[in-house]
């Protein structure tokens, strides 16, 4: 009963959000909201997505609740504009995702069998391919379904996963490490030759190989880099604060002094983590 009341409450609040959005877009509503289009809202959708990720990284649950609300608003905004144009309604979007989740989880809703996450993913992709055949969609190349407008790091991961699933992969991770050493050598050669286009190409090849290493090791490269970025921010701030305590800034110091402060920050992190 308590779960049913919670669902009813969430449903009522979602309906309220839909009503608010319709009011904002309606006659006498907000001039800014009324002038927005599908294309003008896209940058906000991307911004809200990254704000959700940032809140998760910081484990700021209060902020995450707020950012998830902002992200839900994006979906409602698009659906309202689609309804006004006669394309579809928010109900259609909800029907589509509900049906998809049930259809692609037969091991939960239809007595299917899948005991591991890998089996679930394999069946998900099989059902997805069946759906495309039923819709009569033209057969695409294996990599055509990977979005081109996502962050390059994530695109590289999805491309490598697709290729690996087709058998185009190293037998073991040692092959990836050998490829990384090969790409570093090629980058060094390109630098020595002072060839800008080749340098860019070799940097890309090296990054792509690093993404493959992350895939082999079960690491999300996007999240790994985000954590490293956060670590760099924190340590660099300690270097800056350390200089300020000495009455200096970056223009008044040497690389040796900055390295000393950096190592202090690094050792502090290691002592906190117990490593």
C-alpha cells in the first residue's frame, strides 16, 4: 500500500510538471519558454546531463535530486513542443519506454532466462535487432548505430565494444599494451619529424588504444578521466595555496618549487587513502 501511495504521489507530481510546462508554453505564458525550439533547447539538455554527472561524482545527493528534476524537465519540454506540433505527446513517450523495458527484459517479465549481466546485454541487443527488422529499417553497418555527436571518448568506447563483440579484438590485454607502446613510438617519430597532421593522428591513435585498455580492464574511461580531472584540480589548488602561504604566486616561483608542493599534495592524498 505504501509503495502504491508513493507511485501515486510521483504520478501526480509528474502530471503537475506537465501542466506547468503546458502553461509556460501556452497563451499568456512565459515569453522565453514560448520562443524555444527543439534546436534551441539542445544545449541545455547537454548542460543538465553533465550537471547530473557532476553531482554523482561529488556524491551530493541533494544536488542530484535537483539536477534530476532539471533533466526530467528537458524531456517534458521536448514532449510539450512535440504535442503542439502534432508529432506525439508525453504519454506516447512514456508508453514507448514502458513497452521497451518490458519487451527487452523477458527474463523479468516473460519467464525468460538470463543469469548474468552479459547474458542480459546479449539478449537486449538481439531484441533490439529484431525490432529493427520488424520496422523494416535498412540494414546498417555494424558501427553505423554508434552516435557520432557524443563525446569522442565515449564514441571510442562504443566503437571498440561493437568491434570486439564481432570478434575484432585482441586475444588478451597484453596485445593492447603492446599496441600502446607502438603508438607511443609512432607519436615520438611524428614529433621528431615535426609533422603536425601526423602528430594529431598519432595522438588520436594512442587515445583510442588507451580506451581499449580501459575496456579490457572494465573501467569507464570517461569516468576515469573525470576523476583524474577532479584530482588534478584539488592538487593544483593545494600548490596554489602553498605558494600563497609563502607569499608568492606562479609568476614568482620555479617549476622545482611547484613540483615540491605537488608531491606534498600527492603524498597527502596517499596518506588519506592509506595507500
